[in-house]
């Protein structure tokens, strides 16, 4: 059993004005795979370290399996942590690295060997048993680090960016290995990453943190389709959601010279200003879309051919939403080399025909997928 409950967990480091972790309340069910995600410095590692017991908690409460563990020392928490750095013992072999913690616990040798052998088989480490970490590849070292956590058969795994030292391809492969492993072992796992794609592919639920505060917890689908605020909308999804300010009048959204009918799902007040979020995949070349779908005309500035998808980037005659100021996250616009005050939109299109920069195209929008936010508070409008 390994449920974990966090109640108003807070960390205030001495001499820093803002709390690194600010009243986080969260329940992780026994056997769940929960990912903590957020930009650098948002407090993910600090929160994980408090759960592990290697960082003091300033206020709040942590329950592990229903028992108060707020001030319990790490070794009484029945939790195993896997670090980004792997933290392997360099002079020990793979097998010794795995059995070390069991030896400290004075587990009888036969039982120890059995457990280490089982885990090595599961992680395809048997052939590497007598090598030292220096003789292993990054991916193999990562598997040893996992194995070391697994032999302890803990109630929960805590993983802090365990794949971040691997190259992109290996990281993707290890991601699905981790998912399979979790499927097989069913051990409660809290996994920290700054990579939203990793979060979305691994997490049964994903908790998004910003400036130490929890923004939203939900399934990947919920975060993508019903973000609670602009931060979550802009942080989740690749390419990034397009955001633009619009005025509501005569049942239409006035966006950069275009009038788009307000969709049925939106309850918007006439005369109000809203931020409209359009996922890049909500666009389609008009000639291939339903004739009744609202459309925009666009002059493409950049065309990125990804093979099974085309990213077409075009300006709108509307000021760009400064998401950076509003929510402190990098948006496509913030990574621009050239200063451009116009909103730059990205459409992720099915490559039904070739497109080039300079092309004038009509883009249909699936308005049932539009998301709306209050420009002042950044909160999603129901
Ligand atoms: P990253 O992805 O870059 O590792 P993170 O989300 O894990 O970031 P933390 O490492 O938890 O963030 O840090 C959260 C905040 O607390 C940061 O502002 C950081 O500077 C601060 N912080 C972390 N450790 C300490 C410390 N020992 N003393 C003071 N401030 C700290």
C-alpha cells in the first residue's frame, strides 16, 4: 500500500521572499503514476524532497499510507528515490549496487541474491552484473538506478527527472519502459519533470506547478482540453496554444479583422474582452474542411514540414497576448528572434498539399475546440 496525501505542504527557505512550495494539497492514490511538472524553479524537486524526507517541511502535513510522516526520517518512509544523477556507487559492480541497501538491512544472502537476480532480469541487467557504472552507457546506468530503487520493494517511488541525462531517442524509449514497468509493478510513483510531453505521456494524472503553487491536477486530457488558466493552457501542448485577445460583439468574436461566430459552448458577455485559445490542431485547410466552418485568411510566413504534419505560422492583425507577463511561461512568440507585436499563430495541418512561405490560404477553425480566458485573472471562462 502506498497512498500519499499532502495537505497544505509549504517550504519557505530562509532569506527568500516567496515560498518555494506554497500550500500544496494533493492526494496520490495507491498504485497511481502522478507526474509533477512545471518550469525550472517552480518547486518540483523541493516538493519531492519533502515527500522523501530529505528536506524539512516548513508547514503542512504529509501522510504516507494514512500515517503522519511529516517529520519521519527518510528511512522510515518506505519510499525509494531515483535521482537524475543516478547516484550509483562507482567502485561497486551493478549487482553490488543493487544489493547494497538490502545488505544494510541485514537481509539474508540467499534472499538478497534472489531479489537482485529477479530485478536484473526484469531490467535486462543480468549480462552487465559484474560491470562497474563507469563501464555502462547512460541508459544502462539509468536502469541500474531504477533497479536499486526496485529491489527495496518500497511502497512508492519518487523520481526526479530520471531520464534527463539521456539523449532524446533513448529518453523516449525509456519512457515507455517506465510506463510498462509501472503497469507491471503497480507501485505508487511520483515523477518530476519540466518536460510537458514527458508529463503527458507518462502521467495517469499530471499536477502542474508554477511558483510553488499547484495550478491544476488532472488527466492529460483534462489539462489539454480544459485548462483552468492561461498558464496551464500555454504550458501544456506542443506546438503551444495560440492566444489572442478578442472582443465579443453581435454574437461574434472580433479577432484581427475577422468575425468568428461565438461557439455554442461559450457563455460570453457581449461587449466583453476575452482571451481566445486556439490549439494549433484546431485548424484545417478550408478546402478540405466542412464548408460551414468559420475561417480565417492567412498569409504564411513560415512553413515547417514535419512529415506527417505541417506547422504553418502566420501573423494575425491583432496584438499578441503577452503570456510571459501574464503567466511567466515561454510562448512561441517569446522565442522569436525578431520583435513582432502582432499575434503569431501556428496551425498544425495534415499535409494534404504542399505549402510555402508567402502562400495565401484559407484556414477553417473547429470552433468547438476554442478555449476562453479572462484577460485580467487569466482564469478559464466556463
Ligand atoms: P528545476 O527544474 O530547475 O530543478 P524545480 O522546479 O525542481 O527546478 P526547486 O529546485 O524545487 O525547483 O527550487 C524551487 C525554488 O526554491 C527555486 O526558486 C530555488 O532557487 C529555491 N531553492 C531550492 N533549494 C534552495 C535552498 N537550499 N535554499 C534556498 N533556496 C532554494
